[in-house]
């Protein structure tokens, strides 16, 4: 992906991946070496996260130095230690007066049903940092999206391969970009046309069938019977989902404002994924204000105008747009892996 149309279009943002194509897992790091004001909004009901409480507007730490996304389920959070080590070696972090402590919020997804059972570790996180740069961002089967899949109502064997996607938009001086790792329980749609791109595949013919359409084809009694039986072929994959996104902007925003942007950015998930925010997803959106001092005279905007004469509502609206587009790109760029076909094979 051209850096001008990816999250790295925002000055000060670098992205790096570590990809394990054998185990089909990996790590994606968004590096912010100059720091960024950050917020987060978690709406999925099966999240795996690290250092998200400190992003609340009422809490102390003003900036973060990286956001890490990884596969491997909860143990994959260990990869954040490698990101911390990378930053600490370079003297980057929150200055406590005694030492600089890198602040690295993180989130994971479940990809253990695809490839080998392997959890990203600190060395993978460190290597992702070494690979980070401000240029083009690789999409598809890379980093945290290496083992990502979508459409898991009937288990992993009827799912479609997904991955990492990114997109950015500019409006005058304002830039808003997003990176998404799409491992959703639901299906992915081009919301502008209504066309299903990836997700549940029919057990009868392997063709795409919307999850909600499949559910509606069953009687409520039959669905309850399936749930009561807890059959492995029905339940496998239900707790193995999550869509993670990082939004970045050059607008100078406070913690309260950037948290609002994270909330509005979830509309991008709702446009592109159905169903979304289920009990089986750990959906989380991080939002970052990486302000360009030249556009603000070195001062944050707090409330009021941001680049392009917009305001927080406009930044949030654009965030939803770029997140939705990044999600679409994640399935469009994915390749078959682990015996699971990609959208390109199902068109």
C-alpha cells in the first residue's frame, strides 16, 4: 500500500510487521516515537488487552509511544514486552524523573485454529519494531493478520481468510488514517454496494452466504437445539474472533476528544461487518492524535478547529470511513492459508 493512502500518511506514524508463515500468526506494531495522545473504545465482549485503562481521559499518562496488535490469544500480549524493550533502548517513553517508561497499549486476537498453536513473544514484538517504517504498509496475510479469518458461525472450516488492511483520507491539511486487523465472527461487506466480500461459506456448496441470512433460514427452535447440544462443529470458532483497529490523525486533540474519535470510528466496523460486536468478538479501536506542531504553533487544539477547519465530529466521521475501508481492504488483500480460501477465490 502506498504510504500516501495508508495510516503512515500521518506524519510521525510508522508501521512494522513480524510474520510467521509457518505457524500463521504474527505481530503488528504502530510506532509513535515522538508520542501520541491516545484513546480507546472496546465494544467486543471477548477482549484481550493491555494498558487500556491508562488511556481514559481521567487518568494521568498523556501520551503513548506505540500500539501493538498480535495473534496468539491472551499469551500473545507478551509481544508487547519486545516493543517496550525496543523503545527503552532508544530512551523513548514517559519521563518519570527516574527513568523513561515506554507506554505500549496492546490487543490480541485468536488465530490458534489456523496453522500451528503458537503465541507471539517478546522477540516477535522487537522484530516488528525493527521492521517499522513510515513508507508503504504491507496488507493481507502479514503481522497480526497472518492467521485472521471471518465468518465463523459454522466454525473455522466454513470461514474465509482475512488479514490486515489500511487506508487514509485527506481533507485540506487534515489527515485521518486507519489500520485494521480483521478476525471477525461476522461477514465483511462493501457497504456502498451491499455486496458480501468474505465470511461464512455454505457447507453445501462452499459459496458465500450471509450469516444473518443463514440464521434466518433456521427456525428459532432449531437454533436453540443446536445451542443446547453444543456440538463441536457448530460451536468451534465462536469464541475465536476479534477486529482490531488503530486510527491516527494529525489533528491536535485532547485525551477526551481522541477518545470520542475512537468511539465514532466503531461505526466503520458496523458498516463493513455484520454481525459485529458480538459476545464472541473482542473488538477494540485505538485512536491517536499525532499532531503536527507546524500546523498548530506547537499547541494542542483542545476544543475547536483542527487542520482543514474541521472539528472533532468531522475527524470522527472520517475515522469511521477509513476504518470501514481498511476492513474491506483486509479481506481483498488476503490470500488463502491453512486450507481456508480467500475472497479472491470466491468472487
